[in-house]
């Protein structure tokens, strides 16, 4: 039983902003894969809904003349996983969303909803952190751009005003060109479960040395996190099994795994270190490097 008090179907982003401003406390619904669960569970902050599902202006994936890749917030996981521009420019993002649940949910769930839910377990978040994605937000006061690292404020909290809509995600070419990435999700039931730990690594090589390395985790802290200390440590170093093991230890300096009913802190630390080595090695191989 879904207990809500009002529902309005937006005809455009501008109309959605108007409806949000008109109804204090209203929440957006797109694919509904998270919102409907909250409604079913009786959460009162989802009693007023503004539907942006299938707004064409939120469903586009395109590259601008300057190379920027723009992904509409209403793009479904299925569309992301199959999109030629995504597969050509940011294939790790396609791989990450393909790990989510089953095909029925991926046909409905949107990348915008995945981020706006504010959960550290969002599979789309770690890759977007490594791609330095910028989130395009529009509200009654106008448009603004938010780096993804500033979007997550805490568990379930994001930098989105009550009358604002996340319209798109932009990734610049200097954050995807000549970079090769891998995302690995560890979950008890693989794709049909929420991540126990998710890890993304993106690398650029200069010969057999690290020119740029970016590592991000989900469920290793209250929000998705980049491993800046490990990234800085790796720069300029020759890729080797020794470096791989060193990075697997250093990533913990930027993370804050915790105990929960899903997994103990000790187990999460083990998975974090294991995934660091696994994704780093796989990213190196994709970039054409060789471990020595």
C-alpha cells in the first residue's frame, strides 16, 4: 500500500521546479525503485510526489563539440549500459550500472536517482568520482554546477535544494581520454544485492609508470570516497606487484569502514584491500601496462 497525499506529473524540468516550489516537502520520482520502497515503508517525507519519469530533456546522452560527455539524470541503467557514447568514453560507468539488481530494475532505475538517494552503496558513484563528474543542477534560483565530491553531504543527504532538479552529469574529456578504468562490486549475492564494498580505479600510464591514478570506494565510509593519499603515492612510480601491495595498504588511510549487520569492519577492511589490488591490476592491463 502506497500512502501518499499528492502526485503531479511534470511536463518539463521548468514545470518540475514550479511544482516543487509550489508544494513544500515534495520529492521527485523518476524510476521509483527507491522512492516506492520508502513509500511502502511509510516514510512521511515521501507523501508528496513530482513525477519526472520519461522527460525527454533528462533522457539524453550526447557529446558536446568540446568533448564534454553529458548524461541526462533520467537515463536508465539499461540505456547507460548500452549507450555507444558511454561505452566509447566511460565504459567503467556502463560496467558499474550493469552490476545493479536484475534487468527489470535496470530498465527503470535512473542514474540521477542513484546519486540523489545519497547512499554510499550507489554503484554509479565510485566511477563518477574517478571521472571527476560535475552535476548540473537547476532550480528556481537558476542553474549551478556541483562537483560530485561536494554533492554528498552525509548518509542519505545531498547538496540539492528543495526546489532543485539534478538535470545532467557532465564529464570533461580530460577526465576520460586515455584513462582506463575498472569497477568491481563485492556483494553477498553479486548483482542481486547491495554492495558490501564497491571499488573503482582509473589509470593513465606513461610507458610503464603511473601518470595518473584515481581510486574511489563505496560503502567504505558514510559517503563515497576518493583515496587521495594512495593516488598521490602512486604518481610517477613504475607499476609493479610491490606497488600494488603498497596501494592496497595506503587506501585505508582515506577510508572509514564500519560495522553493520551486512558486514563487520574487519571483513570490510579485508575486502577493501583485496579489491584495491584487483582493480588496480585490471586497470593496468586495460591500459596496456605490464606488472613487473
